C-alpha cells in the first residue's frame, strides 16, 4: 500500500481507500458499508461515489444515530 485516503460523507468517517498501484481497495469501518469492504475500484472518485451512494441508501435511522454519536463525542 502506497497511500490511503479517508472516505467521509456528511462528516461521518466511513472507511479508507487504500491505493495499491493498480487501483483502490475500500476498507470500511461502518457496518452500513460492509458490502463495499474489500472491493477494488479503478479511481478514487469511484470509491467516494460508491460509499456515498451506499451510505445515503442506508436506513435513515442508522444515519441519524451515527450523526448523534459523532456530535456527542465532540461535546
């Protein structure tokens, strides 16, 4: 791995994209993106788009809970 990039949507850390020379592998830390974990992408923009699309299609209650937990950790 040469470089990794944070994947964050709406201020929520969802995982990272690890560059391996021939593309990017998504390493998820949020259970809502488990279907993307380990997937290979040609471009970093493809990783971000897939993560955003998957996150935004997650149940609303799960997104609200994640945002609430993040707000509490800042207090």
